[in-house]
C-alpha cells in the first residue's frame, strides 16, 4: 500500500470508499462489493474521514487567523505614535 488510510482490519483504502460514494454507490452496494466490511464499519470510516477533514479545516482556519493577526500586529508596530 502507499500509506493511504485504510478501513481497520482490511487493505481497503478509505479513499476507495469515498470514491464509490461519489459515484453514487450506497453503503449497501459497497458492502456487496466488499462483503468482509460491515456497513457499520463503512459508516464509521466515513464518519472518521469527516472528523479528520473538519479538524484539518479548523486547524487551517485557525492558522490563517493567526497569520493575519501577526501581520496586523507587525503593521501597528511600524506606525509611529501620533503626537
């Protein structure tokens, strides 16, 4: 494997499951393709992928806010105080 996240206890990449969902497959249809993976495990993998995305997007948003705040702080340090 290439280091991609997989469904626990399998070698099925979560990206494959997400691709199938994008193509219109239902969880039941994916389970038919991969009968060794329960629909509960599929659902859990999707929930985990969503949680990772939310965390990543939140972290990115927070870091962008931090960068903007630092830039604003740097600008105010450069402005001489008015007399």
